C-alpha cells in the first residue's frame, strides 16, 4: 500500500485532499508531506484553503476525498481525539487557554483529566507543568494566572500544553499577530528548540519575512490548490508573493511620495497625560500627513490614540484641532470634530459582522440619512454603500452580503469606508490596519492610506509595530517608550534595522 512507501524521517503525508462547501471548492487535490523536526511555512491569501487544511488535520473537518498517512497508519479522515493522539496539536490565535486558571493548571490539568483521575495531585500537576516549560526553556511563574500574562507568555503556555499531550506536529496559526519584534525572536528560539527535539512545526502566517526567517520549507496555497512546495533556500519574498497572488505586487515605495512641508497643522497635542499609560506627550499632525506611532508593546501608543478618540479621556494636557482648543471626553466628542478610529480588532470592534456591508458602511452617518422619525432611508444608504464599494474596490457579491463572509482585507476596507462615508471626517486613526491581512490586500491598503490623504485632504495617524509598513507609508514616525515620545524620524531618515534598534535600545541596556 502507498503508506508503506513513507521514508523513516517522514511524519505525515496528505494525498489528493479535496474539500467543498456547497458550490465553493476550499481544497482541490492537495498533497504534501511533513518530515520529522521540520519547520514548514504555509502561506496563501485569505480564502486560499489554509484554514480548511488545518481543520482537516485537527479532525474538525472531514475531507471529501483523499488520504492521510501518519507514520505507517492510514486515515480517510481524523477525528479530534485521533489527531491529538497522533501528536497533532493546533495553537489558534486565541490560544484557547483558561484565563482564570494558573499557568500550571493550563499546562497540565488536561493530562490528569485524560488519565481519568478524579482528584488533583497538585504536586504532580506542578511537576508536569514545570517539566514541559523547562523543555522550551521558559521561565514563567507556575502560580501566575494566565489573564495576567503578556500575549507572548500565553503563547508559551499554549506550546507547553501541547508537549504534555505528546505533540509531534504543532500547527501555529498566525502566531506573531500580537507580538513585538523582540517577542517574535523569542518565539523563534522556542520553535528552533522544538525542531531540535524532533518536533515538526507548521508556521501559518501572512508575514512573509518571518516565514523566510524561520521556515526550512514553504508551501503556498492559492485558490484551494498547492502551487508551490520548495526549500526556503531557493525562495525570496518576491517569488513567494508571486505564487500567492499569481501576479507581481508593486512595492509601496514606488507609489508613495513624501508630504509637502506647506500643509498646516490639523491636530496639536500638548503635554497630554493619562497615567500610568503616557505622560506629557506633545506632537502635531498636519493636513495630508501620515504620522506613524510605534514602540514596544506597552509603550503607551494604543492608549494614546484611544484617548484622542475619547475612549480613554486624558487626565490633563491640551488638544487643538484646526487651531481651536477642544475637549475630547467621549467618542461622540471625537466624531463631532471629524475624528475617526479604525481598531486593530476589526472583527470584534470595527464591524457588525452579522450585518450587511451596506449597514456597516453607513453606521457612522446613520443620523444624516434617516428621516426625522429615525427611519433609515434605504435607497440613500445603498447609494452611499455602492459608491464606497466601487471607490475602495470592496470585493462583495452585493451590499446585502454579511461582513463576516468577506476576507480580512475586504472587512478592513468596509471599516475604512464607514469613516470615509462621513464628509465631516478630517483625521483618521488607524491602529494596526493590516494585522492578519494577506500581502496583496496589505499593499492595496497602504496605497489607499496615501490616496486618502491626497483625495480627502485627511490627516492620518498610523499606529503599527510593523516596521516596513511604517517606513513605506509614513511621512514622520514617532517612537514611544515608557509612555513618552522618545524620538521622531522624518521620511527616509532611518532604516528598518535602525528603527528596530531604537525601539529595543533601552530594554537592551536594562538587561545588560
């Protein structure tokens, strides 16, 4: 039989896997293998079939056809228990941890339950947790509650938990989405330790430069098919982009031009303070300018922009908008002055996912397109929506399509359209606008950001820890550290390595 042909270093092989949902082909005749102790990058645009393949390997979905071979065992399908017993573990973006339990409990309690033990032996539980955290050289207090940990620490707990289950193949779904670059490097060290122990890793990510850095081999999905499976030594980022998209992606630097110095100040902030998040912060944003704000996680940049949008009103300081001193004590205050906000978590904070594209696009202007009795003028709303579907190239079957059915990039366009539909918009705050978005949508949104400043005469604040994104998109970049503005860089004044070193400089000195 075919599975007897597996080599000794081969852990898993899928052959001719296909999966259809109604009329949509999610996977079409996909085959690949996973060798022991191998790090594989899996990349592809949203809708390419990555998530479907992950769920087939996790036993959540049943393939319509095809075969799965693990060691010398043959499966037509896996169920979740079989998958875990075979050493396949998936770490999703939410980590699926119990936030109110301790590190030790999250790592080890499931193993005691699986053994059918009715009483918890706390000494044994702590021993199991300590042993598996030690395997990846993690130093996290065993009695700390998971809700008090950083995102990076929670991820380490999730990895240690898979080791308790005898993980041989760990699938990491967008594992670096909420991590700083320093935390990414720490995660990569853990992944390499897993590799040294013979554990295979499937690294699923939109961040191609990270895949290039960590993977031994890369598999590319496009439209449900495997279009490339090649050693990383033979690949560069442009080739990866080409196979993902089927076309050459223009680099943002060929599109963006530096803002002219003549534009007048739109927003001026003086000594803005909200302890313990930030203090005595002063800066300005000019009309038609893209101002980047960055820093390590916890530096205060997120809270600063939430303050400007009225979510976390500042305790002291002054805000001037178009030369006039204003108060921003609520979201309504911010919107009244023409300030919009696109959150990092677009699914939970940016859109009404169950609602239609049309309802989402008009959400910020509903008061202007309703009758005096509060009834929405449906035809007016559809006309507004159709305009922005066209202008932002939102790929949707119709304005009535639920937003949850769109790709991440198109959902983000809907969030941006919601603000652009408001003619009173003057300043748009973008918090991590391309998190979890494929490379083509990312390039399109970067282009859209620059077009907004020119065509709508907007000022834009871009908060991001994606250094290439900042360097390619912003006229100026403010670096925050410990709640203060630590440095400012003009366009072209600093490169990627220099900005990264500036970000971690104080942390490095403290650790010396």
